[in-house]
C-alpha cells in the first residue's frame, strides 16, 4: 500500500514553532500566562494535535489587528463626528467587530446539544486480524488519536449536565485509513426500532411546543404520552429510569455502539459485533435528589469534572470491548440482532477487552473543537461495515444532513477538528467557505487531461468496498415479526438490578409520572409497566394514588391499513433470567482516584488530624478541599494557618463524594453553631456518602439527624455497612475512610428514608 502522504509534517514544524514561541514569551508573565505555556508544552503530541496546530492561534505577546491584518490603534472608542457626536458609518473597525459578533452563533445540535469534549489516544492490546482488516484494530505499535464528545440528549446547549437523560458517548478515531466515528450512548439499547420514529420520539421529549417547558426533562405529558403508546420503548425506559441516567461523571460511565455492526477480515469473512466502552474507574451514579441539587449548585458539574480531572492528570480511561458473533449465529438468540431495543447478554457472548482509550488533553477552544466536530456513524474504515438495523440505516442519512444546516454548508469536513489525518483528494469542489485550493483543470472523472487523478484505490490497496451481503426481497414498508418481543429484556434489566437500584427505578417512574397531568397517560403507563413487572407497576400505582388499570394499552405505531392485531407485543421470556453486569452494584470499587472529599474545619481545628487524612487522601489521588465558615485561612489550635478552599456559601455536600470533619473541640463547636455545616453532614448522609469524623469533633456528629440511627460501634464491619466512621484520626482511620469512599455509596441507608435534608 502506498504510504500515506503526511500533510502534517509542515504542521509538526509549525507546532514546534508555536510551542517554542509560547515558551519564549516576554517576561514578566502573569500567572495565567505561565499556566498556558505549561499546558502547551505539556500537550501530548500526535499526528492530530500536529494537524490542529496549523490552525491554532495564540494572542499572547501579539499585537492586535483587524481581520485583514491592519494593526489596531484604538479598540475602545468608535469613530465619531465630534466626541459627543454620532458614530460614523465609515468606521470599518466598529463594523467588522460588531458584524462578526452578530454572527457568532450557529444552530445548536437538534439533539445532544449540550456536550463536553476531550482529546485522547487509543492503544490496541492485540491485533484483531482474525475478525477485521481495519488498520487501527491491527496496529499495537502506534496510538490512534481520538476526540470524544459526551452529551445529554434532550436539553439545550446551556442546560444542566445532571438531567435525567441518556448520555451520548461519541468517539472519533483519526486513523491512517480515514476517520472512524463510533457514535454511541451510555445505554446499550434505544427507545425505537426504526429511524422513521426518531422525529416523533424527540418531539415528544423536547420541551412542549406551546410554552417551551420543561427544559432538559422527560417528566412531562408529551413524552409519556408517546411512550405509553410505544411498547418497543419499554426496555430503554427501564435504563432511562435507572441510575444510569444520572452518571457521577463522564469518566464513570459505560459506552455502547448500540447497533450490531459488522467486522470484515482480509479474507472477506464477516462477523457481527457490538461495541462497548468499559470505564476503568467503574460505573457510578448520583442520587436523583442529589442530581436536582447539583443542577442548581453547579449545572456544569460533568463538564467541570472532566476538565478538572484532565488538567490534574487524572486521565479518563476506558477499555474498548467487543462482543463478536459469528455470522452463522445470527438467529440463535431468540431476539433479533438488528433490533436496537435488544442487548446481547454478556453471559451469552462475553465482552473481549481489546484496547484502551485515554482522554489526556482538554480542547483549546470549545467552539472550534467540541461544537464544530461533526460525528457520523457513516464515517467508517475498511474492515468495519453496517448491518440492516433500520435505526442504524436511518442514522446513516441523518448525520451528514444535519451538519449542512448546523455548520452552514458542505465544506464542514474541512474544519480542523473534522479533517482526517490523511490527505483528502476527490472531485468535490466549491461551496460556502471552501478552504482547499484545488490545483489543476480537472474536477471530474474519468479524465485524460489530468492523468485521471485522483485515482481510485484497489481493494487490495485499502480501497473501501461494501460488504457483499446477499439481499433478495420485496420492497415493503414493514416491521419484522422478530421485532415484537417488547418486554423480555425490559424484565431482564429490572430483574438484574440490586434492591436499591430497583427502588430508584420505582421512584423515578413515580416522579416522572407524578409530573404528568393527564390521568389517561399515567394509566396507560401503568398498563405498560404491568407487562414488565407487576410488582413495579403496583408500587408506582401506589405512589401515584392509583389502581392498576384493567386494560393493557396496545401498540399504536400501526400503519393506516395495518391490522392492529399484527402489531401487538409478543410475550416472551429472555433466555437469560438475570445478568449481573446490568447492575452497577458489582462494578469496580477499588479506587478513590479523582474523587472529591470535603474537609470541614474552622478556627481551632486540630491541624494534625486534618493533615493526616488530607495527605492520605491525596496520596491515593483523591482531591481534598478544606471548607470553613469563611474564605481565607483558619488558625489551627497549634497556631498554624490552614488555607480554606471554599466557604459554606459556595460549597455544598452534593458537589463532593465524601465528608471528613477534622478534629478540634473549639472548631467542632463553631461548626455546630453553623447550620450549613450540620446540613452538609445531613445531606451527605441522605445521599449515602462516606462520612468520617475525627474523635473530638464528635459533637458535630451528634448535632445531625442521623447520629441516633447509627450503631455507635465503629468497628470496621459496622463502618463499612453504615458508611460513618468516628474515632482517632490516624493511619488506620484514614485507610478505612479511603476504603469507604471507594465503595461510592451506602445505598442501604435509604431504606428508613428519615433524613429530611
Ligand atoms: Fe443520534 N443524532 N440519532 N443517536 N446521536 C445526532 O447528529 C439520529 C441515535 C448520538 O456529540 C444528530 O451531529 C437519528 C442512537 C450521539 O456530536 C442527528 C437517530 C444513538 C450524538 C442524530 C438517532 C445516537 C447524536 C444531531 C434514530 C446511540 C451526538 C447532531 C435513527 C447509538 C454526537 C448531530 C455529538 C447526534 C440523528 C439515534 C447517538 C440529528 C435520526 C441510537 C452520541 O443527526
């Protein structure tokens, strides 16, 4: 194969100049400038960062110019007829500045508008030649540059990160064979089976069209009206009502390609494949009450978490998992592999972990990179191909189409973040904002005037060929009979949850339907739930003050001439009754890396007890912040001064994973007098977080609502059950606290539900 012409060589040089330029900036420098330099110098270089550097500008130390390069003398005052007179139309500097500003906004994504991005690399563990000829899935030597965008689905660009919603998990691999986009979600299934239903689904979940309420929420009539008439959504509804819809962090959620794709090897042999991302920090979620609070205290919670972690060097890591299914096994599962409302239980087909994705660099510019990236699951490489999943097929149209409006024309692939790292040559020309200057007379093929360039590429040399699937069929508008088992996997998911997770699903459904005004919609939803699990439906009905309906709602997604009977759900049982990996209860709980811990302290704090725990936490990679009644410093009992990170005005327990109260009798007395400190502990307890209190600060613990509910025996066994530790702050104490934080949450605490925080 012809070795790829590496355009970015020039870029590499420019980037080096750019970095050394940044390093050479005139001193003295502001602290922030120095930070920028450090960041630039520290950026991991790869072929994509090099190519981006060609388009990256840094104004540090530079003179100001207009867009035509004219040095600007006065950017503060417009040109006027007299210093109190009218501004002059002649003022091209004013006009240029305001005109550009007037056109700064582009349409937000019609779905997944709210997102956060990061750069990274993918490293393969072992070549996958047996299954695929894709170069990047066979190369264990080189890292493939990636850009990832996480998102919520329903909310606008400025909406809260903590909405109950599916999360997008879109990964672009800049491979030597072109861009490969794996545009997935954090849930393995979807609401609908056919792309033609997507506008209906999204219109139903978006804010209602008459009053544009509610923002970033599915808890309203139109969504549940649609769902109650669409039983194929039952499985996805279980996921969306579970804690998976409230991730603790983008770094702590799984990702899924959702559809069944195909891998093709060099011999042309195909296998089906499901793509997975497995986070190395485990899969963790927050509580719904907590999510609602975070939405007020820090609506950028997930964005900030990802950004801060990367800045701190706590890079987000995920392993790529593959479930590979031989073509011969297509019909052996009892459900259809082309049905995107079904997952393949890992008990039936294990997930092989084949490589690691590391997110190690924040974007330089949100708009240029995160906003302008244009993902498309039609961006594939030789060795990967599609299946006939009708949801996937529709997406193949939608993603390019939507960019034409969003990014303003057909040249969006030339935007730096969208450019592949290999050269692009074809006969496409012109259009708004064309960047490339194509030389030569010919922009057609075949041509003799230009040597028939650019040349098509033989399959043996890497030219893409579609998998030659045999198709012999009538052209019909239809839904396959194999798509009508709507409930077996909804039940499988529910049955696989731990008791607290089941309670959360019940609560979520009760909350969402509690927000629905139309009684008939609630009733139909109860009918739908009855088909998943009678106990679940009964509990939700109880919470809503309703009875289970006598009539079960049917499927209403029926064509005008369709026989309704032919469109009803088929009752089936899943071949696997319980799949433990569907629950988050058994996820990895072995690290506190990048977890946030609040240390409550006040004047008179015992410095030794504060430091020993803080140091131990930081040694394990956790982030500890000192929270006190006011900002500045506190004076410890021994006279030393301790820097305060936040006061109770800006900090809140919902923004932390755990709380520690440092020792010191006087400090404890001050904190006890501070209602916010007591609330901090009560709320942390309510949200089932690890709490540790240094021995002589016990009086603060006693001021809480929950102290009487504790056994009061702080043995390791009790502590790991109750999640509250009190005692002398020493090494053993710190180690136990760290073990507690790694547990993530003590969900069992919710049972008595006695904490009013
Ligand atoms: Fe998307 N989806 N989608 N989707 N989707 C978009 O493309 C669409 C679906 C997903 O961070 C849009 O560039 C249709 C499933 C992600 O930039 C749009 C259907 C899955 C993102 C679009 C689906 C996804 C999008 C809007 C039904 C998980 C954000 C802006 C057939 C496997 C990507 C854009 C980013 C974005 C259409 C269903 C994931 C309109 C028609 C299933 C992660 O093209």
